[in-house]
C-alpha cells in the first residue's frame, strides 16, 4: 500500500454510509530503538468530513499562530476524527470501510482522547 494513494479516499461506516475522506495518517514510534529511532507503526487514519486537505500541524492543540490561518484550518477540518487501524475493516481501491462500533478519537496527539 502506498499511503499517498490512500489520501482523499472516501471512508464509509460498516453500513456503507459516507463519513468523509482520508485526510492524513498517524504513526507512532514504538518498539526497540534501532540505529536512530524506534520502528514507526501506523496508528490510524484521520477522517475529514469536510476536507481531505492537510492540517499543516494545526490539529495540535498548542498551535495558534498565525491566528488567521489557524482559524481557517480549524474551521475547514471541523468534525475530523482519528480512527485506529484496528477499527478499519477493509482498505479497498475506491474506499475504506470501518468496522461496526468503531471509535472516533480526537485528531490532536493527546493519547487518543475520544472526540
């Protein structure tokens, strides 16, 4: 799988209802450190109901400057959420389908707080 091909892909719930599009992916570094760092692991996908464009880092709670850009991007990405890799049932050519009962998490990187 090439992650760049996944960006913009429609995301569907278990019943086929459209939730948005893949706007970003989240990785974590865990495991045994190797030469420079630990191995990256795909944590999940960020789903944007209004936009599949980049957050440019503004989903993190502490970024507020420049203020106008922060406001525009927060408005544009309102309702976006993180879905963990374990909650993804199928990654197909034309869509991503989530498992029944998936959990929506905050897009901010704050220990997977629920949205």
